[in-house]
């Protein structure tokens, strides 16, 4: 009779739903921050065109650009920051952890730029 040493198994729930939800929020945050940046440093004629839709930026309050940068940056930074911490702890792929960290830093930068634009 032979005895073998088996590693201790641990029970963990699937985080697939959390990954999808955090990725969705990060994408929404990135799009909002990009739209805010586009509004802040948009075309000189004051007209934004996106997928056939046209907006006159001159009619929109200047605060929208700052608020979109701040809100989108916070959303992206929080969702990817939490995801980064979870993947770092689980020792997932370093490329994935690096990308999540990069998105987190970009979100923090968007928040900072949005706050600077307010003043």
C-alpha cells in the first residue's frame, strides 16, 4: 500500500460574475472620462460628432466636462482597483494585474484633471 501526500484543497466561489461586472463599470467609466476629456479639449467649432449624433458643446455647461472626468475616473479607478487587489492576492497573470493597475492609475489621473478643470 502506498500513501501519497495530497495538497489541501480549498473551496472558492467563482468570481466570473464579479469580473464581468467590474469590467463593465470600468468600460463605462473610461468612456465617460474620454467623453469629458473630448468635451474639455474638443474641436474649436464647438460641435461634437459621435456615430452620426451631433452636439453643440457651446450649449452644454462647462461643468459637464469636469464632472464626466471625475465621475468616469472614479468609476474606472474603483472597479479596476478592487479587481487589481483581488487578482494580485490570487496571483493571477502579471499582464492582467499590470493592465488593471494601469487603468486604475489612468482613472486617478482623470479625477485629478477633472478637479483641476473645476478651478
